C-alpha cells in the first residue's frame, strides 16, 4: 500500500512537471509534446500485443477510433450538464475516458475472441480488416458526423492528464511483465506450443492482452478527441495503424521505453523534416517512414532497444 | 434474369483479374510462407508501366491487339524486374529470421511503393488510354459481352494455362514444387533454391502486372493507391481457395469477382469493399485452410 502511494506521488510529480513544461515552452512545442504523449500511449498499448505476446495486430487505429467516438459522443450528448466549471469539465472527461476504455475493450473482445485463434500473418490481415470495417461503420453513422467529422468536442485534455495516464500505463505494464501473468505472455511469445504444453491457457491470455491493449488505445483515442476537439474517420485509417506498428517495431518489440522513445521520435521527426518538405514541395514523410522500417528490419531487426528497457542499458548484461 | 446474366459476366471478367493476382500471392506463400503485402502495389507499378508504354508507342491512336500486347509485355517485364529486386534486397537477407520480421518488411515495402508512387507519379489519378477498340461481341437483349471483357478473360485464361504448364510440366516447375515442399531437401538434391525463389517472384509479379493492365482496360484509371484494395481482395481470394494452392487461387478469384459483382448489383456498392473482409473473416473462422488447402497442424 505504501509503495503504491509512493508511486502515485511520483506519477503526480512527473505529470505536474509536464504541465509546467507545456506552460513554459512555446505553444507549438507544448502541442507536439502532448501529441507525442498520446502517440506514446498508443505505442505502449500495441506493445502489449505485438511486443509482449508476440501477435501481430494491424488494426490499432480502429480501437482508437472506437474510444475517440465513444468518449466524444458521451461527453457531448450525455454529460453536457457537467460542463461549465473546470472541475465539471474534468469529471466529464474522466467519465468519457472510462466509457471509451470499456467500449474499446469490449470491441477488442469481440474481435479478439475469434481472431486470436489464428496464426501470425492471418491475424495481421484480419485485424487490418476489422480496423477498416470499424472505420467504414463510423463513416456511415450520421449522428457523429459521418465523413464530415465530429465537431465541437470540449477541449479539456491537459498535459497533466496525458502524462499522468502515460506514466501510469508504463508502470502498470512494467509490473505486469514482472508478474506471473506477464511471464505467461512472454512464454507465448517465445513459443506458443511450448507455453501451452506448460499449462498456459494461451487463448485466454492472448485475448486478455488484446482486450487491455484495445482499452488503452481507446483511452488514447478519447484523449486525442478531447485535445483536438475535432475528429474525423480518416484520422483513424490504416496509415495510423501502421504508424503505431512502426513505433513499436522501431523502439524494439517488447520494450516499453523503446516504444515511447520511438513515438517521440516519430512525432517530432516530421516537424524536423518540414524544411525538407518546403524545399522539395513533396510530402516525403511516409516515404522516409517506410524506408526506415525496411532498413531497420534489415540492419537491426530487434529495434533500437531490442527487448531491453532504457534503464537496463547501463546495467551489465546478465549472463545468458 | 438478364440482369443476373450480365452481373455474372461482369463478375467473371473481374474474377479472372483477381485470380491472376491471387496466383502471385499463393505462389509466394507456397514457397516462402510469406504474405507478400507488396503484391498489390506491384499491380499498381505494372499499370503505370503500361500507361507510359501506351503513351510511348502512341497506343491510343492505334487501338489494336498488337499494341495491347506490347503494353502488356512491357508492363510484365518491368514488374518482373521489380519483383526480383524486392526479393533480392528486402526479403532474401531476412530469410533465416523469424517470419514476423519478414512480414513487417513486406508491409514496409508496400508502404514504400505506395508513397514513392505518390511522389514520383503524383497523387492525382491519371486516365489510362483506350488501347483496345470498344465494341460488343455479342448482344442478347440487355446482355452484352464487350471487347474489354473478352480481352480480360482471354488474356487471364491464357496466362493461367501457361502457368499451369510451367508448374506441372517443366523442370523449372518441378523444382518450384520441390522448394515449396522443403528448402533444405530441395537444395540437398541440387536445386538452386535462391534462383527458384527469384523465378517465383518474377512470375508472380509479371502476372500481377498483367492483372494491372487488365484492370486498366476495364476501369481506365491509374493512381498510386489502386493496388491496395485490389491486392487485399485478391489476397482474400487466395485464402478463400486455400493459400498455397494454385487451382484454389483461380477458383477463389472467380468466386470473389462474381460475389462482388452480385453485391454491387443487388445490394449496395458501399458494401463492395466490406464484402472482401466479411468473406475473409468467415473463411478463417470456419474453414481456415480454404476450399482447396490442406490443414497442417503446427509442430514444435
């Protein structure tokens, strides 16, 4: 209990520091910082499936979309009576995020239960398909704006909340990996059949990881919606899913800090490349992304950090 | 009834295109156990190669069979070279790595082709010139068989027969089948595995390019992202027939094309793209090996 309280204090301090940082920095950098943190939450969520349990999901943007639209709809249509005071706004946001997590987790369960019985490459295609189907369905719901997008969502996401949630998810993932359930997931990643032979209920663990991952992605979607106060189905297309996958792969599959590092690099890189774009007048961003992905796979297939965390880099390697 | 016949005809022509692309997926999967995500984008490159060849030989001014063949062969050659290049530099170095790495590389190659295509060719769609005279071969009430449909169907049937002959009757085909059975044993009996794999990629990519040209004859529009949806649908066709099986790919392609044509005709065209994923999900849930595939239990 005391350790938990300590962590709570540490997380609050980190989040407060981030809030302070966004006040000091120019607005442009503050905005990038928050977007990078939202991307980092997405990367952490996908890392649970692609990195830790060794499955390959290509539909994370679909779950993000479910979260974003659930949170936005609840907040706009259902919780209007809370708006007005800062405290009320934050309460409405938290309730909406909770609803987003539940909705995305539920959709993740519906998608995961049948598909996770499939092997790697089939799973990739089917999750891609589900991601696209979710997007097409949202595109056809006129109540949330359809193709025009969902406008005038309360702009209540703060740097404090984003960073607090990000640090909390990182901490939880780290503790999860250390626990027996996390070990079971790692065993599935290393060899599914051997894990099954050792008594790990592989389907339950895989579906569980998938549901948690979708729920976290849903929270990220809710934060995203309440930060930009405008969402559009095309923000959650296949490219977004690929971007999240690239973050996980680039950082090192299974490394939480690596995924966050990659999320930051990939959010700031396009901005840093803007002069290049002004000079050549073409959007080379995705060309560079995809090239980076191939080169990374050829030169350093384990990603920047491999399976290690940043804080483990300076420790001597444990003997194999 | 006439409407049904017309839809069946349209679906068959479309299905023959899907079948050609599905053949490439299934051959590469059979030999490398890799879903070649970039295959749909090779269709796109083939279509652009065809477009530029058609403009270079002034095809629009002479819409005849001769110019059609020049365009077709040029596109097939360009795509075959591209397929060889991709296999050599992106997939071969990773052959002994986990399959997940190969899959991610394939996704990367696909994205690279799409985005490079947008940079090089521009993102706006271009009109593919008419390189075949348009006329009706047959008219019965409302049902018409157009020259385009005959060309599409004839070309793809011819290519399928050639492929069947290569795989089943030639020494090269026997080597391909041996390599798909086991790389190691094939190399033990003196089959140059690398060359056979390269050849498979070249053939698959050439078929994809041919499909690209046939798509453009039916729907005269070329854009850098055209391969994405076509590729996905053809992949579904390959899975439907049983991935790894050549006959399965052909049957799956035709089923897919006819089903899509029926959905567009009797349902709504907004469900056109959702249909592919729905079929895929159903097949994977109830018969993961597909119609003609063999189920292989995984062993430690």
